[in-house]
């Protein structure tokens, strides 16, 4: 009696979906690890350095304390704010050399409070909308 | 030690003790390391890899349209400094870009009972990669193994110790998964990878999450 192997393909019909055939008696199987990468775009736009591209078309608005081209020698840090989901405001700070420095989250209420207190100048908040680049 | 964790040495580094798969019984031939599209939402994973149509496998103009994933068999040796292959080799080799059964890593040795295969893996991100990336880079790493008689059970481990003194932590597929991220990532928080201004960037860190 032919042995019935535990693999998902019989050793007598050992042709997998990829068309590879293995010798009789040589069973095979596989096991998977899921893997993911969540990319983001955080950079000063190449065509207009007054603007910041934050995840491209996903950005809603941003605020930067000082405009600085990455690659030059800025003297002060910059901050980008992005409304990422519902009430969450994401903040990314850049160090003086233009490198990404730190990332944190706070609420939209705190953002509004800081505007009311004069800690953030609302004039430099650029508004956008989903599906449209900030220009 | 437990998940989430940062994997020590992962990527284009001269590190041997990075990821490990252990076989409960002997294999009949050396296994393969492959990568395929994952159609399910991380950390769920398909029951088998079937396609390689996502951008992570087709590449982009900036990276020369080659697979972004690369891996090396480190079972017996260190991979060497800056070991990332600059091109994809057809079929299997010990260091390769990963794309289904077109380009894969062929382990050199056949694990015996309780034996293990070790590998290092990295990701190259070009500046013109698609953002958001949820549908373009979601993939699965597949170990294809061969046996005669009793089928081995496999267990996966990641090193969160040091290269010289590894601490191997078990990861559970479908519950845990592999992620690539920025330098100094807080692996208990949001895991992101920022694309480069130009050229390509090798993901500075990799970890196990969820």
C-alpha cells in the first residue's frame, strides 16, 4: 500500500502549483511568516521648498515653525503636524541638521488650545484635504 | 524577552544570528527561503504564496526594477560586510534578491533532527516607492522544506540578544510578523519607514511585532 504522507501534496502527485515536480518519496511543504512595511513620506517638496510633503496625498494639514530646505544648513528646527486619524495629531520634529529628530502624538484639542494661547500661529497652518496635495 | 522586539543584526549587516527556523525531524533536502505576495492583512498570512506582482517584487525605476527584498543563508557562515546582492540571480543561491520561485535563497545544508537553518534578511526602499504602502509591500516569507516519512514541524525564532550571545525568541506566524523600520524605532509604538529623498535606503531596523 502506498504511504499517505502528511504533506498537503501526495508524494505520488508531487507537483506543486508552480509546476515543480519532485521525486517520488520526497515530500514537501512550506510555512510562512507575514511581513509588512509601512512607508511614509516626510520631506520638503522638491519643487517648492516652502511646502512639506507628508505622506503625499494623505496629508491633511501641516505646520512648520521654520521653513528649511533639507540639505542646507538651517539654524533652527522645524516641526510638522499631520492630522493622521480622527482626533490624533502627529508631530514630527527635525533637528537642526535636517534629520528626523522625534515623533509624538497629541489631540486636536491640544492643538486648538495652543493656537488659542498663541503658542502656534494659525497663519502658518496650511490646510489641505484628502486626495489633494498641499500646494 | 518577548514580542515586540528588534531583531539584532537584520539587514545589510555582517550578522549571522538573525532569524532561525528549526526542524523537529530531519529534512531530506536543503530548504529554500522564498518571498511572495500576501493578500491578507498583516499579521494574517496566506496559506501559500502564489503571486509576486506587488511593487516589492517588481521594484521601481530608481532601484533598477529589481526585487526590494534580499536575504542570505547564514547557517554556516557570516554573510560578510555589505552583502546585499546588487542584482537578482535566477533560481536559488546563498545570497539573493527574493521573488517567489524566480529568485530565492537556496540553503546549502540539509537540517537533521532538531537542526536549524539561519538567515539574514533586509529591505531596500527606493525614493519613488509607492506611499501609502499597505497594498504594495505586504508580503510573506516562505520556508519550503523537503522530507521523507514523518513531516517535521517548524519553529521560527528571532535574535534579540547579541551576535556573539544570541537570545532566540519564538515568533508565531499569523500572530506575529516581520516589519522593517526607521533607525531608533520604538518597537512598542508606531512602526514606520521613511522613504529616502533620493536613491535607495536599506531599512535600518527590522523587528517582530503584534
